[in-house]
């Protein structure tokens, strides 16, 4: 089954699919935030495993507020979790605000991406609505520690999630894998995931499926560290290590440092092709900070070679339909 149509149509289709007894899989597309989207095949078994493990971790089932696009895995899982709990999801679509949707439908949970939460925290009414929920799940991109601190101070219970379409959505909550999910790292730090929530493969791409699904493990594109107590720390995508001027620079670490500056509201850092440097490190910032100030801020804590060679001020980070940052569009902005 494909996730196509209007949001109400997707809700209806998923409701029917969840209770069916045939072998028809769910096919969801990845966001395409770094290139061509992939079509991920999920069994009904994997989706149900994710739903039940999530309910156990959160302390119970409940109605969900759908604030993400229904056509991607995070939105689809919100719908499925709500339906299994016995109630159709509350649709943000059609309401003027989160507060209005919460008042109308009394949900218990919501899933957001960091950009959404960042913007909602600027509105007192929205904050009160979010604080009334049992939990706000946050995923889909790097989470600034300052954002979580601000949310906690406002009375929100935020749960940081890690996962992808290939793992049927979030499979690690606040660094701890859901029941049945196993984590491991390879020699280069690549994260591997196994367990009952894994996808069956990529539709129409046997070669790619064979590369990433090996001996029951999904080989992600993320670099990670697993502490002695089993807690996961995602360090960033493997391709976020930017080689510029012969120096390896971890773009996520530069972005984290820039997010700490009080004048910066949002930031994304990535490498773009460059004739002189091979790849140049570019920071896209939303805030009142000059390029010289941004570079100096990074150098206060990191090697000079980590300072972005280009700083581009933008009014807002471009987003894909699912709320993730559109990195392809950003790269285009940096092209001379």
C-alpha cells in the first residue's frame, strides 16, 4: 500500500491496512533530504512491532495529534499508533493552531521535528497546549540541547527519538533502544540496527537492499557511539565528515557549536564542491551574526580549520514536506 491521497484518505487507508490479514506491505518514501528518495517496504508485522514497543516505552497507548505529513513514516506511525489505541488521530490540518487542535481532540501525544518545536515555543498558547500532553516526541534531525532545556523549562515532556523509514520510524528513545531492537557499530563508527521493526527492502532496488541489509542488520548511513550502558549517541551522517583542504571536519559538531550562540536561531552546516578546496564548509544561519563573528565563535572551541569558509544568512532554513531541512536546496544556495 502506498501513502497517497489527502490526509483523511491516508488515515482511512491505514486504518483498513492495519487490521487486514493479507501480506500486502506498506511502502513509504524516504524524505530525499540528501538526494533521490527511496521506496521502503515495511511489513505489517514490523509496523505493529514498532507501535507496541512505543506504547510500552511511553507508558501506555493514547490518541495522537498528527502535525507531520501523513505520507512519510513519522506521520504514518502517528496515525497507526492512534488507530491501534482506538481513536482516529487529531489532525492539525484544518485547525489554526496546535492549541486549537489539542482543545478540539484532547490528544495524549504528538510527534514534531526540531524546527516545529523551536517555533512553537515562541507562542505561550502553543506551549500550554504542548505541556498538557503526556509526551512530545522529537526527531527527524539534530536536536539542540538548548532546545530541550527550553522545552523542559516550559513544562514539556520531550522524548528525543532516532530512527528512519527503514526502522519503521523511531526505534531509539532518549538514547535507549526500544524493546527488541539491538544496536551496534562497525569499525568506522557506522551504526547498525536489528530487530522486529526493520524493513524488508527497497522496492525495485535489489542491489541497494543487499548492501544495507546484511545478516539481519540494517547498515545505516549514520556515525554513532554506544556508551557502556548501551545508550546511543548519534554523531551525524557518515557523509557529514567534510574533507576540506585535506582536513577532516565533522559538520554536525560545527553546527552544534553555532547553535550555542545566542544570536543564532537556526543553523545547518554542510560541505559543497569547491575548485580550490575540493569541498568547502558552508554554514547557513538564521540570526544576527556576521560571517567573521560566526567563524570566531567556532574557533573559540575548535581548530581553526573547522571554521566555515562561507557563512550564508537566510531568513529561514528551507524545509521538505516532512519538516526536515532541505539540504539539496541549501547546497544550491551556496553554488557560485
